[in-house]
């Protein structure tokens, strides 16, 4: 603080703005870290699903997910599709949509 005793108002404003920018950057970094931790946690907690489930047929996906309830099945399937995003091929996306239809119809 002593460096600002005889500082001009411009220098004080510049220093203040730099401090604000630094704090904002740290907050954004923490928020991104929390989101990454949250999604990583979700990925690792899905241990009750069989390995490779989402690579199987729509019938198998729907029947396996429905064992825990219709609402939970749809949430898990939507989560998978949303996380896959544009990396999900149109063929696999149509399989996921068929699984959604089977879950909705049950």
C-alpha cells in the first residue's frame, strides 16, 4: 500500500482495474475447475452400468436403463447424448433416439 501514498489517481485506477481483472480470472478458473470436477464425478459414479452399454442396440440400452426407473433411464440417456455432442455419429444418434422412444413408450 505504501507505493500508492503519492500515486496519481490514474495509477490507482490502473492498479485497481488490474486487481479486479486478476480476481475475475481466478473466479472463472475456479468455476471451470468445479464444472470439470462435477462432470468427472458423474462419469466415475456410473459404475452400475455395464461396460459398453451405449455401444449396444437400442433394445439393450433401453431395457438396461429401465431397470432403475423410467425417469432415471431418460436422464442417463440424455446425459450420455449431451456429453457425446458432435462426437456422436448420426448412426449412433439414431440408435439413442430409438432407445429414447422405447423408454418413453414403456
